[in-house]
C-alpha cells in the first residue's frame, strides 16, 4: 500500500469514527473491552515455550 493510499484510508477511518454519536462510540469501547478467554490469551506463549524447551533439550 502506498503512503498516499494509507493516509487516505486513515483519514476516512478517523472521519467515520468522529461522525458517530458519542453513545455509539461508548458502546463500541465497551464491546472492545470484553474479557478475553485465557486460552486465547496464552496461545501466543505456547509456541514460545515449546521453542525454549526444545533449545534446552539440545
């Protein structure tokens, strides 16, 4: 993506967000802050842990 296209995209996103009513923005924030499952949260650590264990075994 060229930088000009990226700036255009970001400008569109910001303008569309700012045009939303304040109530809708608050609702989106609350939906975004929903707690994540621990399995999803720790999934990113699992491959790293396996890599460390493998290196110790060598």
